[in-house]
C-alpha cells in the first residue's frame, strides 16, 4: 500500500492576531521607507481565512504560507514572494501583484478579477 499523501501545509503554525498586526504594521513602515520598518517574514505560516484587504504588503515574504480563503481585496502585493503559497479560494479582487513571485502557487477557485499581474512570475501555478 502506498504511503498516504501528506498536506504540505498541515504543520504550519498559526500566528497570534496581535503579533500578526505588529508584523504587518512594521512591514507597512518598511514598504513605505519609514524608519523602524521591518520586512514582513510570514514564510510557512497558516494565514488562512484572514482579511488582509487593502493592506500595504509590498515586498512581503509569505512563501509556502497557507492563505486558503484569505481576503486580499485591493491589497498591494507588488514585489511580494508568494512562491509555493496556498491561495485556494482566496479573493484577490483588484490586488496589485506586479512583479510578484508566484511560482508554484495553488490558485484553485481563487478570485483574480481586475488584478494587476504585470511582470508576475506565474510558472508552475496550480489550479
């Protein structure tokens, strides 16, 4: 009998809301060149179901993260590294994904209406 297929996102850790808010605040400062800013590193976290609509997420690093059913409506994700992230059923309506690294992203049933994908790397995306 073959071994069971494992969900690569099953062991991802959830992040406390207050900690996430602090990371996103520091990241917005980083993205806009303000002193004290720090790039948001959310690699391999479970961010599923979160509402990040309208957020400044320019250059953020959530590669390999689970963003299943996340709301990213009109989010600014220019130059973000989303490689291998799970965006299944995520709503990216109007999101700005310019030059975004989306290699290997899972996009099944994601909403990508009016997204700006100019220069985005969509190699090996899964639908």
